[in-house]
C-alpha cells in the first residue's frame, strides 16, 4: 500500500513542483508549508474525534517533533496567491450574465455605461465585487479580453469566461482554487458510500495522431462551454447573491469543473486505452 501511495504522491507532486521551482519557491519554504498543513490536518482530525489536540498528540501522528508542532501552530501559512481577485472577477461576470438588472429584454448581457445609476458597469461592480474599485475591475477585464470599451465609455461583455491574463501570480489563483476542489472531491469519493459519491469522470485515449487534436479541442471548447453556461444559469437562480428570494438553510458552495489535457505518450506501446474513471 505504501508503495502505491508513494507513486501517487510523486505523480501529483511533479507538475506542482515544476511550477514552484519555476516560481523560485525553495524546498525549505515548501517543506515549511507542507509541515504547517500536516499540523493543521492532524489538529482538525483530533478535534473531530473529540480528543484534545495537544502538540504532543499532533507530533505523534505527523512524525514531527513537539517543538516543531508548537512553533507551526503559532504562525499562519503564507498566502501564495490572490484568490480573492480571481473570485471577484468571476462574480462580476456571473452577475452580468444572470442578473436581469444588467440584461437586455431578451436576457442577454447588456452593453453598460461605465458610470452612473443602475444599470451601469459601476453599479454592477459595486453589487458583485465587494470593495474593488470600478476602474480597477475594468482594467482587469480589459486586460484579459473579457470586455471591450467604446469611445463613449460604454462597456460590452465579449466572453462568458474569465481567465487571468495578467501576471503569472494572478493565473496561479486557479491552481489554488481548482486543484484543491478536485482533490477534495477525490478525497470525498474515497471515504463515502457509493450512493454519496460526487461526479468525477474523465475520458482519454493514448494512441491519437497529433492532427486529431485541433478538432477535438474545438469540440471541447464549444460543447463544454455550452454545458457550463447551462449549469451556470441554473445555479445563479439558486444563489442568494444573485436571487435574494431564495430560501433554505446553510451556506454551500457547489459547481462543476471541466479541463482539457494533452501530453505525449512516453511508452512505445500503441495500444488504445479509454478511461472513464470514478
């Protein structure tokens, strides 16, 4: 079992370490963050088991020394990426698509004047971005190609998707959010009963000619986006920020993530292999 687990860890770490190495994160920093998370998870597990999470107990379960655990519990882990900025942009676009106040009579995102009373880009940003200034959000969306601005200061939504195009640090916000969500889903499926599993699927073949990929990528872009827009419209109607009339208990986050992948096959085998995994 340990050998299998080691191989799994190595497979996950290689692409992650490739990014961290390129960004100049030294091993010592990575080790510190990993130890910090080990301590947090061990403390969480002891608390859930209604046991006292002492530094000694945490040290035993993690293999760290009691002194290390005590030091790590006193400090917060570094925030590596600006997740909040990514989330604010996504929320603004979602509001523009789904909020009738910013739609045309046919339900499409309206072209908005930059500033002024409702409906305007200024009021859209104020409603969905928290405290981010209107012009700062406009610069971000212009830079990423999500919107265009006319000479009369009207703003038009060009695409339904927000992908950070600024600094690499901004793009890394997706690594922080999306990878964590996927791993949490896999962890849930490892622990839960069959009827409680969350949807987790992929399809792939390993003997494809390179010439087939452009058409496949186009299919993915069109069909996957159509599905995401359909689900986005439904979720927006259930979300209290978009629809204050929604009733119910608790506050939950739910969604669906889709990603495209391709890589050369290192093996000399040309055997076709389709995978559809839970």
